[in-house]
C-alpha cells in the first residue's frame, strides 16, 4: 500500500472521521436524512487490481434517520491520488457501483430493490480536478440526440477536490484535528515547499493535533511527511513544526532517528556494493559519505578531504559515531 493510500485508509476507515468528512461534502438535505453517527464500514474493496496503484476505496453504509425499515444508503469513497485526474472515473465508478450491488444481492438475495450508492471521489493532485464528473459527458452523441440520454446509464460524482479548497475552508470543516491535518498534508504533501508555505496557517491545528491525538496517530502524520517530503525537506520542516508545537519534538525525534537508521542502512548497503566492486576501504568511505550527506547535507571540501584521507579503521569508527552524533564535527573529530 502506498503512502497516500495508507494515510487515507488509516484516517478515514474510522467511521466517525468518515462521517465528519461526509458532513463537509454532502448536500445538507441528504445529511438530514442519514444517521451518520451509525455509519459502518464494509471490509470489501471494489477497485480493479490494475488501478490499485492510483486508487484506494472505502465503502460505508448509513441507515436512514428515523426509518430503520428503509434501505440504507451506501457511500463509496474513491481516493484518486494521481496528479492528473482520471478522465474515465465516471465509467469506472459505474463498474464499481455494479459490483457493490452484486455484493449486496449476494448477502441479501431476497431483496426486491437496490440500495442507493453515492459515489465520492477525494482528489488531492496538485493540478486540481479537470476531468468529467458525469458519465454522460463521456458518451458520444448525446448532445446531438438528447432524447437518448434517458436510455443511457448515468453516474454523477461528488468530487472533493482538495487542491481547490483553501486553508480557511479546510480548517472550518467539522473534523477532529487528526483527520483535518491529514487532509491538509494529503493536499500539500507532494510539494515540501507548499507544506512549508502553509505551515503557519495550520499552526493552531498542528497544536491541537499534538494536544488531542494519540501517539500512533501523530506518528502516522509525521511518517507521511517524512516519506513524501524526502529526507532533506523533512529536516527543514522538523524544527519549524517543533517551534509551533513543542510536544511534537519527541515524535519528530523518533522519526529523525528512523531517518538516521534508514540512511545508515542505505549508506552501508551502497558502501558494501561499492566495496565489492572497489575494495573494502572504498566501500566504507562511500557508505559513510552517503550517510553523512543524508544526516548533515552537503559536505564541505574539508570534510570530503578527511574522508578521502581516512583508512578503514578510522572510517569504521566514524560510522559508529554517525549513528548518534548531532553534528558533523562530532563524527569527524580526532580519535
């Protein structure tokens, strides 16, 4: 499962969070008819395997308010995380709705009617949603022969286009801090510059996240920022986030340690590979150089010269120090 998939599923598999998102995007007249406090999640997925790299789905069922005998309404989320929206999404949704109905009829073969299925696309590509929202927009000839329209199946998508939602509008959604911040980092996470540019606007929500969310939820957000922003960008954002919300220092430090260990492993793997190709000393030097760049950024000519002059015993000692050192000088100090 990809980074975007994992974050969205972790956040919005919780029915209370999904209900808050639905209250933000459904028409008020629909919300009034649904008991969103009784929302339940289906464990099934209906996405084609070949589309699973770019789409993730969640299916919920909501009873009618005050009408327990009425058919529930199914609310089908599809998260579209490609930068360029899928032009064929209404047609794909028709396919997925048919699969949902098939699943319902397998479970309840005595049904005499089908339940409503509302299709919702959450799109967080940075270019915004520019693809069709209705299946009829994809059908050739309906403009010239409008009388055919009533004979052709139709699907209309509700699109939550996060790229088109301002900071103010997103912050005003009736969501707890964890899912609200998750939508923000989904919107801006592809571009570390955008994440940093909007960080001050999200300061209150970041502080609320630190004060109210569980440690595991906080770790999900921090890990997502690390993975999508990249090592260097994460370091730049780390101190700014800590300045805004000091309680996040420990989770950020944990992710920094993860970054160090990942860099250590990556550097050593590259070093071992080069060591096989060029000899043990060169391999250690390459691995240490990679690790130091990941931890401390570009190396000065003096630091590079010291690496070039060091022998295998010194390189091994510096590698051991690099795991816990806070500065480059701490690593390269004399023995």
